[in-house]
C-alpha cells in the first residue's frame, strides 16, 4: 500500500515549494528547487512513470540547479524584499478556488474507467509487442506512434539552444582569430577551478563520471527493454559532462569536448531524426513509418527506425545540455573581455 | 467521504500550481520568477502523470509473459511529459540567458527597478 508514502512525499513537495516562495536568499532557494525536483521524481516513480522520473531527476536535480546557480553567479544571489502585496494573494486564492471547484467533476485517482484510459492507450499497450517487439511501451509511443510530436520537441530544444548561444556567446568569437588562440585567451584570465583542489570532490567525481557516462549509454541502448531512451540518456550524459566541467574547470572540459563538435552534434541529432523520416519516404513508405526498413519483418524495421530516431534524440539532447552549460560558464570571461574593448 | 478523498492528487497539484503562480506574480526578482515557473511546470507534469495512474497498475513495460492479465498505467501521459521536461529545461535556459543579458544591460534583475529605468528613459525622450 503506497498511499502513505505518496502523502508524505507530497507534503515534502509542498513544504519545499513554499520555502522557495519565502526565501530571500536565492542560493538557498536554488538548492531547494533541486530537492523539489528530486522529491517529484520519487513521486513519478510511485505513479509508475519511471521514464518521467529518470528525466526529472537528471534534469531538475542536476542540470537545472547548475544553470540557476550559474545565473546567480552572473547576476546576484540576493532578492530585494518589498512590502507584502495583498492583491497577488487574492488573485491566486480565487484562481485556486475556481480550479478546486473544477476538480469535483474529475475522475478519481487511479480509476481504471477514467476517460483517459479509453481511447488510444489500449491499442498502444497491445501493439507494443505485436507491431514492434519492443517491451517498453513508452519508447514505442515516443518514437513511433507519436513520432511527429517528438520530432517537434527535438526541434524546440535545438531552437532554444541556438537562442541561448546567440544571447550568451555573442562577442566571444570575433576576439580570437582561430579556435586555438581563443581557447588560450580564455585560459589566460580564467581562474583555476577551486573545486579541483578539494580531494573528496575530485576523487569521488573521478570515480563516478565514467560510471555516469556508461550508465547513459546503457539507458540509451537498453531503452527498448527497460526505462530509458534518447531524452533520458541525453540528459544523463550531459549531466556527467557538466559535473566534469564543474570539478575540473570549463577549459579542461572544452579541451575534451570542443564546442564546435557539440554544435555539429546538435544539428546532426536533429538531422538524423528528420533524415530517418525522409529515408522512409524514399523507400516508399509514409514519413516516419519505419516498417519499410525491413521488407521481411515489419516489426524488425520499426525496431531499427526507433533505434535511429532515439540515437538522434540522444545526440541532440547531450549536445544541447552541454552547450547551454558552456554558454553560461563562459559568459563571465566574455564579459570581462568585452569590457576592455 | 472516500469519493472526495480520491481527488487528493488534483488538490496537491493545484496547491503547487498556485504557489508557482504566486511567485511569478508577486516577486520582483526575475530569477525568482523563473523558479516559480519551474514549480508551475512540475505541477502540470504531476497533473498529467497522476491522471495516467491506474489502481494496481504497473510501469508500462511489457514483462516476459506478455500483456495478458497485466494492468499497466497509461503510457501516453508519460511520453508527453518526459519530452516536456527536456523542452522545459531548454526554454528555462533561454529565460535565464535573457535574465543574464538584462542584468548586463540594466545592472539589476528586479522588475520594478527595470520598469522605473524604462520610464525614466521614455520621459527624457531617450529610447
């Protein structure tokens, strides 16, 4: 009986949300946001959404916290507390009351006869093994039944990353004539990462980072049979690289994975996804209808198509997460360089 | 009694959603607003995922014995939400990048101070 665990986790979740609202110290609020994400990942597991929990833990408790902390480093970690305003509270309470009234017509939690379970979901569950031979239903729906949606989501990630790069790395490129001299210019006034000097952090991260990267590959390629897939693997691989960058310094990470490689990989991932669809067209099928890949066994062809598409998603998400980290981490040196112009 | 208690998942979602909404409306710091949006986003994800839960169900992964006699939770909300999380972090990063540029241009991330500066500029006829 999991009910009491869920209630306890929900109470923790609400408590951490309230403390984020009340804290004026933004650094503390950022850390609590990470805890908030971790608790919600636990709740997703209890609600059988293992794939969602995977993603939320890696994104919310890992990358998102790092990004908010980088932003605080570039702006300020204090918030000016103004006088208490009654009006927003009234608006929120009225909205909340209206929504509460709306829930009275909703189906009960866990009700198997709720309308949401009646339309396409049974077809997806039966079709998983019959049409695809892939046990993880979420992977099937993601890459095939709803392949268009996922293509759109991947393109949104691609576009958002380009937006971040345009906003934060502008003015950095033209300073160095070539990539190498630019890298050296950065190293010149980049202080060495202080976390590298902490023995515990260095040793633990040295032991963990290879395992994290290996686990990301497992999640990528085992995503057909267990929880996992391109999105999860991408954020886990990205989180491993971000951890490496945090401990050993941004320049060391840029030496391992140059930004140009990541920029190419970001485009390549989206291209691989879209290209798989075009290949289906050329082989005489519909867009993203993978059955045409194998004329003897449609299920085998679909399996191949899903592997290709998930690979594209994994590459694109890894590159997007790491590039965003580069953009935020490298901003202060661009700003310093820009000030002297 | 049990009928109304069965709706608790929606109530928790609404409480979280309203906390997020309050942060977005009431706080002036742009970084805090982004945190509020994140809480709002998690509440929406929680809403979808909790609707997909089936009593006695299990994670939507077919065991070796096949689908006969096994109750699965609805996989569709899981798919939609897991992509939404990754899209969410990408758009959050975009919002934070805008906040960083605003800090560089205005020297503050407090919304009321930024608004005051914009008004002053307009009064002086300076774009």
